[in-house]
């Protein structure tokens, strides 16, 4: 994967615990966004490990003034970026 992307970007994945753990362990991704699906394989364990950067919390699809919103728990370094305006 890094051969295709290069070194300009750090990759992340949104998935269940077993996928998040695997891509980190294999060095494929730097950031993980753990889905709220606690029934999926490895998700509870990955949540407890603290290796995630973003954790999607329930309830999903909250109605905030007509806008469907998911709430997430984030760590200081969650993979955010800004685009230069110049």
C-alpha cells in the first residue's frame, strides 16, 4: 500500500476491531476509526486496548435540528488535517 500512496500521506481505516488491529499490526495504517458495532469480532477488545484514534459512539443517527449526526470520541492525534489556502 505504501508503494502506491508514497510517504506524503498517513492512512487511516474505519472498521471493526479485528480490521483496525490488523492494519495497525501490519503497518498499513497509522489511524483507526473504530465503528460503534461492539458485537463485531475484536471490537470490544480493540476499544479496551486504547489503540484507536476515533471511536464512534451510540446512539447513531442522532437528530440535531433535522441533521443526522453521529458522535465520536477522539484522541488528541486523530488524523485531522488542514488544507492550505494559499
